[in-house]
């Protein structure tokens, strides 16, 4: 759903055409609608912003896409929404196909055996409920143990066993049934994903602190930024056991998210740790380009212990006021940088008009209206004596009242 005047919609049109070509010949149909021409329908479907991407599974259910706006992200959303939420792998070939299909993604697999005891049924029921809730957040499979390669099967001691496949390896779930939802919610991201303004806030829903490294891929000396990115990647991979339960480490190109968090303009590269639950963020003592694996790890240790480190931001009243002011300032500045003439029309001219009106109101002289027009007139000769004589004559009670 788009509007012709929407800049984001105009930028999305080429990607949307690619999505349509990729999904042509499948059961998924791709269309677009000018919501300004069909405003009644848009209102009925609760379209509140542009562009809005919706998947209609049937007449009673639909899904909104809140993820990235790349071709792969939109196609992935459509295929997950299409369902089913839980897919069954029937053979080793199906398992290999799933691994190949999701080589750069995350998928979960509940491996079962031939037993039909109550514990197995309870685990399967719990898993099904989670997959229905998180159908848009990942791919979920189940299959019998005979589909698994021997090297993976050797690691499984009890059934049913839940595994997550990502980053060219797999991890076994070792918790109880009550913690399954939390584990799936934490493990649905790659160990060092690239994020943007939209997908960054998805990572904050993992329940962990987010370590965000912002770099500039267009920087002349990009190798320095790439070196820091490799340090963050190595720490995330080599010290997974130590930091994975505390942090989701990610990176992005550009400073858009950093500006929103810190409410300031920063130089790249930039590193911070963000806690979405209280809006607090932490900064390292050293400049990012001078950091090593050791100093990177020490920074994370300080955040965990909350010792010898200062937290900034938050959701206090002062911070909320600061954010309102920052949003106004940054919006005006961005428009000015992009279109100075447009900024003059929208902001400077109305401001001058308001100032002119206020100036005129403050400098306006008092009006003489309401002052008796005869107040300063000279008395006419003879009138004064006649008036006094008239006042001295007796009058009736009615005339006195008048």
C-alpha cells in the first residue's frame, strides 16, 4: 500500500518489482495499491503509514511486515507468512535441502524418535504453539531421527531434542520445557548480523543487550573500519560461551541508528552497547579504531559488571524532552541539507510571518474608542446656569429613578 507523494514508496518500487518477478509462478501473488485513490479500503484494512506491506493468508488473517525492505527480506517474510508455521522433514534429502535453503539464515528443528510417551507429546505441543506465535520470526521444522547425519545424531542423548542451525553449525537446546520460548527468542539471530534502522529494533527484542558497531563502507580508508569489524566478529565467535547469553552483537553501515540513540551527530566508526529495556547506552573508554580484542572484551566485561562505566540516555522526563527537541532539530537539519529551498518555504517563511504578526501586536497603540466624545468640549454660555436650575427643581420619584 503506497502513496504517490511518499519518497520511501518511490524508492521501494524497483525492489517491489523484483519481488513480483521472483515470486511469479508460485502460489504467492504480489500486488500494489494506491491508498490515496482507494482511501476507504485502506482505512478498512487499518493502513496508517506508507509504505505498508501486508500478507493476506485468507479472508480472516493477515500479517504486517516490519522487517527490512530488501528483496530477500520481503520474499522471506512472504514465505514464512504463507506457512505452515511448522514444516515436516521426511527424509535425509529434505534435511539437506533445508540446510542449503537456509544457509545464510536461522532455522530450528525438533528431532523426535518413534516413542509416543506423554513427555514427547507435551514437548511437541509446546513447540507447535511457539512456531505459530513466531511464524514471522524464523523457520521451524520437525523430523524423525533417521533424517539426521550420524555426526549430529551422536550428540543427541535424549528425544525429543531441539536444535538451532545457523552460522554453518548447530546448537542443542539443553533447558527445560518452560525455557524453550526464551531460548528460541534469543537464538533467532545470526551471531554477527548486519542491521539497518528497522532490523536493529528487531534485535532488541531478543531480551539481551545489543552491541552495535557502526562503520562507513564508503569511507576512503575503509580498511581501518573493516579491521574493527573483524575484531567484533572474532569476539562474538570465539567468546560465544561467555558473552552470548548477555549480548547480541551486530553491525551496520551508517550512523542513523546511533544518532537516534545518542541524540547527537557522531564520527564513524562508533561503538556502543544499548539496553532497550531502560534506554541506557554505554560507550567504551578508548576510541574504536584503537581497540583490540582484549580492550573490546574488557569493555563488555565492564558493561556486564556495571563497574567503572557510565550509562547515558534513559527514559526520564528530561530525556524525553531532550528527544523531542532533538527530533525537531534533526528533522529540520536533514531537510535543509537535502533541500535548502524547500526548508526555506516550510520553515523560514512561516517563522517570519509569525514574528511579523507578533511584532505588530506588541507595538499597536491604544485606541481612543470608548472615551466620552464630549469629555473635552467647552461648556456653552448659559448652559451651566440652566443645568443648575434644572437640578434644583423638585422631581417626582419616577424621574429620580430615571
